C-alpha cells in the first residue's frame, strides 16, 4: 500500500517530536551534570583550592600531549613577546 501525503506527514511529525523530546532530555541531563560539576568546584574552593587553576588543569588534561605542548609553546611565545617572561 503506497504512503499517502498525510501518512508521510504523520511519520515526519512523529520523528520530529521524537528528536525534540530526546534533545530536551539530554539538555536536562546536561544541566544536571553542570550543577554537579559546579558543586565539585564549590567543594574544592571550600577546601582552599583555586578553581580557575582547577579548570585550566581539567582543560589541559583533556588535550593530547602534542596539543598541550603546542599550546604551552604559543603561550610562552606570546608572553615573551609582551615582555612578561624573564629569560
């Protein structure tokens, strides 16, 4: 039996609704995870740790070695160009 335009629209509407609902659930999970991460940073701060530095370390640990070395070399180059490094 061939699909009618109405049945095609109904299928597309169902797929669209499914995608939207999945995205909404994932957004809720993302918000919950962000709140959990904030709690960990707040706990670390309460224990005397500098959260800016912790964030930098997390970012650096996410990089592979070559990427991290390149970023560090560029940072050093920029700092040197601005006269912020003592040789």
